[in-house]
């Protein structure tokens, strides 16, 4: 495949705040600690040393987590790179680079995979640039999320597959056994791909053999990326949560984060749409089958939609005694990450980076390390048939980032479909504008009358021009229909391809080489979208 790279800021697909951050807008300097460059990470390495973490607890917790998923994980040579990376976290010269995501079934949209490959590649880039240190890629599973509707479906072959399961609080604890029915259904549609059997085995072992969705997700991600040493971490851990206790207390009793973040938002909201708004209390309470907000009502701390409540003393005791029952929301989760990992950088989607840029002031208040922020790699796949049509229409793959009307106009323009009469009407409109300027100096009542009549005529001429243009488009009806169909393939249901399509069809066609292709091209320091263009039939890459 041929790979075309275009700057993310030119795709029109990213948050304005993130775009300005990538572009180096000077006004945003107070919102981040390190530039998204190698010079920036060099400074982060030195500063991170001043923020130690409990490495022994981290390593022990990770070993315990992996042994739940794989009872013999550390005795299996297939897992040696992951095992070595976990052990290396005991070393003060080992750091992590992290991405995070929800537990989408069957990996959900393509960008789930892109995030993970982005963090794997960045760890490799850093090792090459700073050989005296070791860098471990980490995927943080959002196991405590309770928004089942966001992760219970995926799209392949023009169909949406949905997990019909009852909502039971934190999704990571849900039993995935019923997903076997979906595995069986998609197995019958995979055809004769040489990679179908291994893919189905992967999902069957994950969803049939594992007891929770968190363990199933770790299994899938590990099997796909164990050769890269990727560590998968679950923050829903009683030992790890102990590090979060002071932050939870400050958030609930001093509303530190609400105040700090709102100070930042007051300056941001003048120029940007705010991605995340903090609550006075940014902590949930985890019940057996619930994850509910904690609110302060007249000095009484209550768990919404339950009868549970405490006074301040009782709640402080509960936090210290059972920290595992408290779950950080989107504002506090980044702090939790930086408290338990020796982390240097966070790689996220453009909306994630936008809300991370709100948080630095809160990190400072809590005296927590604020990492380098990088936008994950983006990708678009253009198949052979579609590429052939684009060439026939004299369009380029990166034109697919235009709006549909603009894409149609470009097709019209580059193929010189403009009728001679359209040019004539354009000239008439230009003459009207010349006349408007030349009327200066004439009596006001005369100018007013002429301009009034002229505006009516301009309106009519513009209508002629549009009618002629639309008629020319009608003559290209078949080609325009094909163009529209191509566009819909890249924006299914109005979503960008990477936010809708699943990786399964690509893996069935190319197998592990598809992942290797991503690894060959992705580099978060470039802030680029990669357009992969198939140029030969049955390409094997």
C-alpha cells in the first residue's frame, strides 16, 4: 500500500483547542508542561524523577492482574516481552508512555487499535532517542466506566452487532459469556480467509474463558500486541487505589479540582468549546452493581439513587478503609494514572487532549506530575476500487476530507464541466459589481434606485447560474452518485471511517501484516493522518 501523510490540522476533523495546541499557539502555553517534541520529552524525563511512584506496589499489582487472566502467564515464553517490561518497572530508569480507552467489545472502532499502535511506536522512538532509559507502552483499560451503551456494539459488513446485556455498574466486572453468540454469528460470515480461524479462536477464548469483560479485553489486547511488550493495566485495583486517597479527599472535602479547573475554563471558554466541565465532586461510589455519583447535600454526603450516605468523618473513614469503592471520573482518572505509573506522556484522541489541556492547574494544586500530551495517529483506508474511481474522477485521496458539497464542486472543477454560459453569468455579476463602484458621486436618490433594481437583477442572474450548474450536475448523475457512495464509505452514518468501522475485515484480508503496516508508518510526533491507498488487487503488503 502507498501511504500519504497529511497534517491532522488540515483534516478539519479535530477540536479547535487541540488544533491550536498542535500548531504551537503561544496563548496555550500555560495549559501544558512539555511541547509534543523530543526536546519536550527530554525535559519530562528529568522532571518526572522528582515525582516517585510506588514501583513495588505497581509491579505486584500488574503481576496479580495478569495471573487472573493467564494463570501461567509468567511461565509462558510467548509473553516474555510483557513479563520483562512489567519487571523493568522496578527500575528507576524505566518510564511508561500511556494511552487509555473503554472496553469496546471486539475492539470497537478502528481508532481503538490506532491508539495502541501509537503508544507502542512512541515507546520505540523514545528508546532509540534516549538509550540510557527504558520505555514501556501501557494501555489503561477504562474498566470502571458505566456507560455500557458506548461499548456494547461494533460495526462490520454494513451491520451493527449489539451486546444485549443488562447494565450492571462498572462494565469491567460484567460477565462476557453472552458475547459468544455474536462470536458464533460473525464466524459464519468470515469466509475462507486464512486468518479467520485464529481470529475466531481469539474472541472465543476471550469471551468464553474469561470471567469479566476486563479480563477478556486484556486477553484480546495481549494476544494482538504481546510481541510489542504492551502492558495492559486495570485501575480498578484495591492496592493501586490507595495512592488516590489524598486526591479523593481533596476533591470531595475541599473541592480543589472544581475550583482549579474552572479557573482555567474561564479563560478558555472565550475562544473554545469546552470539552469537559468538572463537577463539585468528581468521584463515583462503586456498588456491587452500580457506579453512582457522590453529592454533598447540606453537609451530608450521599450516593445518588441509593440510600447510602455519610457525614464527613464517616466518609473520610470509608475512603481510607475501602478506597476500592471510590471511582474517579474523567477529571480525576488522569491524576490517578500519574500517581501510580512512572509516566512521561499520554497519547489520546483529539477530544481527549482537549480536555487534558483543562487539567494542568488541578495537577499543580495536587502536586502531581503533568505529562507530555500527544494526539494519536489517525488513518484512512482507500481500497483499490475506490482509488480507481478517484483517479478516474481526477481526485486525490486527501480530497476525501472535504465536505461532500466541496468534493462535488472539486469534481466539477477539475473535470472542467463548467458550461460556457456559467462563465457568461459570472462575467455579468462582475460587471454589476463594477457598476456598483462606478455609481459613486451620483445623486443619492438615483444611486439608491439603480442599486435596488440592480440587486433584483443580480439575484436573478445568480439563480440562472445555479440552475445551469445544477443542470450540468444532473448530466453527471451517475458519476455524482458514485462519488456520493464513495464519500459515504468514508463517513458511514456521518462518522469518520476510523470512528465507525471495526478492524476485523482488514485483519481478515491482511492478517498480522495489517498491524505491522500501521507500526511502520505511525509516529505521534508528526501529528499526521495516514491515508493508506491500495494500488494492486489482492495486495499483501
